[in-house]
C-alpha cells in the first residue's frame, strides 16, 4: 500500500506542472495501467501487476500456431488479453495454475479456457456444462471478487503436453499449495513456470505432505540450469519472480524440517490477508506459512 500512495503523490506533482500537461496525461495513463510486460525470451513474456498487493505475475507463451497464458492475472477491470494482443495475434487460451481469485481475475476476457482434469476440478462442472468454482476454493471474498461460471475449451491431464507449434509444455501436477496446483515445464528450453508452487515470497502451504512430495518431484525434473519463474514477486514488485535451484532445495529442506518437527516457527500475521499463521523463514524474502487463518476467520488447507 505504501508504494501505491507514493506513486499517486508523484503523479499529482506532475499534474500541477501545467507546461507538461501532455506528459502528465501520458504519465497518468502509464501509472493507471495494472500490467507491466517483461520479455523473457522470444516466446515467453511475464505480465506483472506491480501495484497489486499480491504482486502477481502471469506468463504468456507464444508458439507458431497458438499462444497460451499461464494464469489470467488478478485484475478484473483491465483486460489482460488486450495486453497479450499487443504481443501476439495467434489464437489465445489461458490455463490457470490453480483456482484462487488472484489467478482468475481476467478469466472472463478469454475465449478459450484450459483446465487441469483431476477429480478435484471435475466436480465443479454442473448441468449447464459450465464450471462453477465455489467460494471456499476461489477465496475471492478478500478482494470482493466473484468468478462467473465458465466454459472449458480443453481439459488437460497431468503429464499431458500442450503443443503450441514449435513450443511444447508439459503440465505437471504439483499439489501442496492447493490440490489443483499445476506447473508448466518446457523441456526443450529448460524453463519451469511454477505458479504458486514456487515463488520468492511467502509460500502458503495447504498440505505439507503433498507440498513436500511435489517439491521432491520438481527437483528431479529440473536442474540447476533450469529457469524457474513463479507467480508472485518478492518485496520488489517490479522484478520478475525467478527462483534459483538452491532456493528450491532450501525450501524443500525447510519443509522437511517442519514436517519432522525440527524447524522453529514464528507467529505471523498481515493486515491484508492473514490473521494468524506459523512462519518458517527460508532465506531473504522466502518463507513458508503453515496453520494459516485468514483475516475473515477462514482456515487455509486441505
Ligand atoms: Zn494461490
């Protein structure tokens, strides 16, 4: 919140300077855009939301035949597909990393939605053929958000390969944060898009046992050379959330210590989201949160 107020203060100073009125209008437009694009490779773009308190990052993969967004952003008002359209005119689909509100904000703007096909997600399909995500799964209450029921264009099984034309990604099921959490692995270019499975900030453990086995598996699939990108930035929201192999090992080791009762917890709360939790520091901005109770009194976990 502090950062947001600071940038608004700067904007009003600029607007007071009359000779720069045109520039002020431009600055205004720039400041008000929720999305910032970072080009990572010729075919991969990160779309960040640095002014949003959760500092989300979604990713756009551009193949020769189609484009795929991994996550739909958190912002519901601005159209994230319009941002994608400044980069590619290929047929565009979206695959959410999981069904939390901050990854589905722009879902309604997509013509084509992919969804991981597991028993947990299958039960959200109703007689109208649409997927209705219940609030206890979506958690949109925090941001006063609701998700309209949506049509799924393609169900993808764990381990299935999505071929975008000259660019292939394998869907990895990585439960632990949530049951439906998935990551995308591009083996040819050695890139892992990790969603909420891994990012360099507070990791919310929904199920420690699942999380640990997913991390073990991830470490078998990737190598120290793999580029790993997560869905939330660290304290610097303008930086694309990349993870090193050593950080992932440190997270896995800390989780093992928590599971075996060898790690020391601090109690942690945060006015925006978390009333109480146990926090285990890993390094720098990276921590693991367990026994989470949100500000509205709901518990997190499965
Ligand atoms: Zn999440």
